[in-house]
C-alpha cells in the first residue's frame, strides 16, 4: 500500500467532505449536518450475517457490548440462510421482516444498487460503510489433484480439465454468489493460469456445505469460499487448499458492512454508533491475544455452530494446506483492522477495482460510469466521522489506496481502470 | 273428484345421442283418500319412476298429477317418501332424524314441546321410542326402516309413498313391519301407495293392486280390487278363498300374461 | 289427524323372573376397581407393541453402525453428542440458540395461521365447485397442475408479491395445504348419496339448510381426509421454507446443522419434526371425530 502524497491529502479530504455534504443534501433531511455526538434516532437495527469468520466483528460487537456502549442497545444480529436470502431480506428491510443491512460481499453493494442481481431488476440502493475484513479466503481443490502441482499457479489444471472435457465430463467449480468476491477470486486465479473460467469450466453457485459435500462424493473439482470451510475440508481430508486468497492479492478487501441507503439516511447518528461499535470490535479481533477467545465465541451454536478447531488456526495464519504444505504466515491471516484501521476504512479505489472486475466478466455493463457508482455508494465520509469520534487519527485515509499489485505481476491503477481492463487477456465483457 | 288423479301421464328420459327412452306410457289412475294402493310389476317396469313422479322428484313428460285439485310437479313433505334404503342420516340420532322433518313442516305451527311430543308419538307408532337416542349405525335394518316410516309419517303427509320399503329385510322382520304398516293405516286412515315385489305382501296390505305391464313404455295392465275385511290376519288369510283367488290372479298376470323377458339391448 | 294412544302390538316385555338371591359368604372378595385393569389393557395393546418395535430397530441400527468410520451416526453417538437437545427442549441460551421445543412452536405458529386459512378457504371453494359439473371440468386441470408445484418454488414469488417475509411464509403454507382440502371437499360434495338429496327435496330444504344439514355432515369424512393430508403438507412446507428464509424455526435449525456438518443434531431434529407431524395428524382426526359425533373413524 503506497502512502498518499501529503499535498494531495488535504485535497482528497476536502473532496470527500464535499461528497458527504452532497450525499446528505440528496436526502430529504434538512441540512445534512451530522452531530458529532447525540442520541441515536433508534436503539436497534437488524444486521444479517453468514456463518463465515469475516463476520466476526459484527458478532464480537454484540458479545462484548460495544453496540450498547454507543447507545444501540437493541441490535439484532441474525444468521442468514444464504447469500440469496440475504439479498431478499435486505430488499424487505426490517419493517418487512427482513434486515437493514449486514455482512455482505463487497461487490454486492454495486450489484444491488444497479439492480443487476435483484428480483425484477429493481435497484436497491446500498451504502458501503466499512470493510469488515481483508483476505483469508481459500481456493480449494479436490484431493484427486493433490499431486498435480497446482497451487497459486492454476495452469496444471488446464490440461486436466481439457482431458475431462474431451471425455464429455463436466467441470463443476463452485463459488458463493455471481459477481461476488469468491466468484472474482476464482476467476482471476483460473485466468492467471491461462484457463478461461467462462468456457473451460462450469462455474456454479453452491452453498458452502454443499461444496464440501459434493467434493466428498467426487462431484466438485474446485471451489472458492471463506473460512472455516477450507479448513474443514482439510480436516476431513476431502481436498486441499491450493492457495489462500491473500497469496493472490495481499491485503485484498473482502466483506463489508453494507446497509440500506434509506435506513442510513434516516438514522445518521445510529449509523455512526454502529460504525463506532464495529470498529472497536475490529480492533479487539485484531489482537493476537484475543484470537482464542474469539474462536470460542464464534463456535457457539448461537453464532457459527462449528467446532473451535475449524476456526482457530487460520485466523492466526497457521495454515495446513492439506497437501503436505504447512505454513505459519501471520501476514496471510485475516485482517480486521490493519494499520490505523486501513482494513476497516472503505477505500474508494477498492470499490473501483470491484466494479471494473465485474465489468470484466460481464456482470455489469462495460459502459457503466464507474466513478459515479462508487461515489454514490461509498460512505467513507461516515467512517471518518465515526473514527474521529473515537479519537482515532484519520490522517492517512483518503480515496485511493494506491496502485494494487497481484501475484502474477498485473497491476491496477485506480486512476486508470480501463487500462487495467485492456491489459487482461481473458475476459467476457458486455 | 278423486283425491289423487294421475291423468294420462307419460315419462321419457333423454338418452345419449338425442334419443329418448319412453319409460311410462299413458298412466291413468284415480286414488281415493284413505286408500292403500300396492303397485306391482316386474323389474324395470317403471314402478319407482311412477312413485317418483307422484313424489315430485321427477317431472312428467306428458299429462299431469293432481292432488286435491292442485297439480304436483315438485317434491314436498305432503307426499312423504319411505325409501328402500332407509336413508337415515347417519350422523343424527333416531330422534334427530325424525326431528328434521318435523322442524321443517311444523316449525312455525307447533312449539318446541309440541314438536317433541309429536316426534315421540310417531316413534311410538313404529315402536322405536325406546331407541330415540341411538344412531342409525347402532340399530338393525328393520329398526332403521321403522324410523324411516316414522320420519315420513311425522310430516303428516297427504300421501305416504313407500318404495319397496321392506325389500332389503328378512322375511320375519318384513312380517312385523307389514303388521306395523297395517296398524298405522288402520289408525291414521291415511292414503298410502306402496311398491312391492312380493305378491303376498301386495294382497295382504292393499285395497287395490295396480299391476304394471313390462317396460319399456310400461302402462297399467290391470287394477285388482281386494275385498278382504280389515283387520287382516295373515295366518287366517293364508287359506281364505278370496285371498287365494286374488293371489292367483296376480300371479297369472305376472307370470302368464306378462312374462318378464330380459330386455334386449 | 288425531293420534290416539296406541295399543302396543308386541306383547309387553315380561319382567325376567328374579333370580333367588343367594347369601354370599362374608369374606367374598370385592370386585377390582376398573382403572388398573383398563390402564393395563391400553398399555399392552397400544403402547407396548410400538415401543418394542422401535427399541428393536434402534438396537439393530446401533449394531449395524457402531463400528468406527461409518458415514451415519449410531443411536449411541446421537445420544452422546446431541442428547442435550432431547433432554432440554425449552432452553434459551441466546437469541438464536433456543431449545428444539421452542423452535417447533415457532414453526407451528405459522402453520396454524396458514393451515387455518387453507382449511377455511379450501372447504368453501371445494363446496362451491363440487356442486357444478361445469366448474369442476374448468378448474380441475388448473388444480392438478398447481398442486404439484413444490412449496419452495412459491417462495420467491410470494416474497416478491408481499415484500414482507412474514405473510410470504404463511402464503407458502396456505398454497401447499389447500389443494388436498379443495379436491377432497369437492369429492365429498359430489359423493352425497342421491337418497340424501331426495330427502332434502322432499323436505324442501333451502340452499343454506342443505349446506349445513346435509352437505357438510355427509362430506365430512372426505373433508377431514383432506384436512389431515393438508396439515401434513403444511408442516412439510414450513420446514422446507425455513431452510431458505432463516429465522428460529426448526427448519432453519436443520439447514444450519447441515451447514455445520452436525449430523447428530439433524437426527434429533427429525425426531421432533416427526413427532410433531404425528400429533398434528391425530389432532385433526380427533377434531373430525368430535365434529361428526363419532361417525368418522
């Protein structure tokens, strides 16, 4: 991550300030003045989560009383059945028996707001409020290919898959949601190894438990999903981890806390209170000393309902790849906070990458105005407000995290997303 | 003017293909009040159809049926029917089955206590008062038929129509019920029309026997007057010359002059 | 018509001759009271056989699967790992960690509303359709198609229509349970014996009287047949729907246990679901008996 040039800092800050006022002015509320402190408009909201370790901050904030500390005493943190159910529940809102926001895959903000994944293509405006975590997802491959040499480099699979295709067989490769993070990671990984994910494999959406179950009966070649599934797969000796996603793109963004735009606009103080609570939870989760307690809490039936052993190791960076490779890589562990909150701060440049990558695979139209969509949905301004209230130093934050570099040498400059697109060999744009 | 006049009545049923089946052809019959008429004939001669026409369950195709000067073309409690299958409602008790008719007919004219008494009287008439609270499922076939008669009588019909009411019962029960019917007729002096297959039953019970020819297009073949004194004792009658003569006449009609032939399809 | 007192034709029942009362010895045993005998009979006839069968099946299952490495858990394993779920049906350890008894009740709440609506509407619609040949021919193909649609397929449609998850769940139950109720009610109405219709005709019952006094009681066995099938389907529907929608019902518990690979939990949940389904079925049957005053078995 490159440091932002000092002289540009003030400019970017004032731009984000303007954006915040503009966004606020768009709402029906008068003024848009954000009180630095104040009682929240409501004392609760309903946030959904999926049983993946990335949702930990939302849960820890509840268990450790951080929400209550900031005046949100009636928060409901509810387990969702699937990403599809999350989408439908967000669409209903808590007044319709659904949720106001929650733990979502980062690109979902853009996919919901443009309506491209919604029922009847009705847009659902969502704000990205903060990053919940970075990296520590896994790309798993069936045990059958353990000796093929596939790892960070997916190319050994090209011939294997080609042979299967020639024999008339299907190549099921699973991810969690079309256009979501896991979909994009596995596509990137395959494409980097010269395999076209649209034509050479059958990419399907499958719930995590089914991914593991299918691989067990020989019905799944590879998948990309969050933890603890990859760890569970290795513990059950059904497959191995080809790579953990931090190896594809170090400190890559993953899940975010997204909420319905109308809820945030109507409850600015409550939103800030939630942000402050989750930030405190993220800082708590980042402490090495807390990892064991974190695993214990998350394993409860109330939350993830999985054995502690399936959670504990990988969040510390102790990775058993399952094909003989075992490493202790704290730099690949899940990051909840990062340097001064860098993992929590919702950098706009990262949203730009997601929109661009979704254009690459045809989930969003190629002529979509990326900057407008990002500005419309990203509320890093709220993050700054909340962090300031917590007494944190936000001087390092801005709109861009700088040029991003991937494991295969490709780089993404947020100022020139089209240049990135042009440089890629495999893509299916619309 | 006769009480019930069946005036040149014909009945046809429509068949598939636009054709018609003529079941009854030009039935002419006058019945006096208080008469007991038996209708007898081979299967398929339209006896039930005739009864249904009088009862109003089906409409005449030609002619008319006039009861006390008014035309009959709809069913009603004034021509109560006792069916061959007792047709008691199985979810109601014996009492409630009878009550249903009484309620409908006397709902406005008798008060509750009167209706109750009336129901019990009618059950008494058929010796079923003791079983008033039983369900049809708990009583025998003969008892069910008695209740059927009670139900019909409780409606104080002008004409009591009985459609082979004892056909499904054994000989002994039949005998008891025949006696009961004769008793009722003697006491109430009401008009009864009964369809039967049984020659003895017809002669025993009736004032006149209507003998039907064979179907299709059946009509009244002959009407036999029975001049036996009432009350009639079946055992005494068994050797009574008049009884025997009537019986013979009936048998000749049915088995010599109008033999039953399987209808050719 | 005056009815004079009838002389009974049959001979008055003669009193049976009183048996000479014997003087019993003083130490004659008093007859046993009825209760222990009855309880014993009920136990031997109705409870013992299924208990023996179930126990034998459990023993067989334990035998077959007790070796290590079996893919399914044995009864002993289920008891060890998930026995607490059986022993404590009503614990509360968190907003989303509650006993299976509570979960069943949560799911049943929705079933009650959905099934209640289906029963009411289904019987009414079935009664109307059953009386018209034309209507029957018109709606029958439509019903036969719609009733095969699985409950889960209705869920996204109802969510989109209602924009609220609560009526959507109830709608899914309603639309699943209603078909057997309509179809069976229609059959029952059509099956009214001609004799009953004749009686109604002779008595000149009006439409309403015919409906209440003859049609409903006559069709009752069919209607309750339909209701029993319907309640079973309603229960299936809610369990399946919860797997998709989430919440704290028993269906979502199973989905969650599957996600966490907790097979023994799933087995225990199946036990709860099966028992509840059984109770529901018996309940509807019992109501049928009461309503029909014993004529429906």
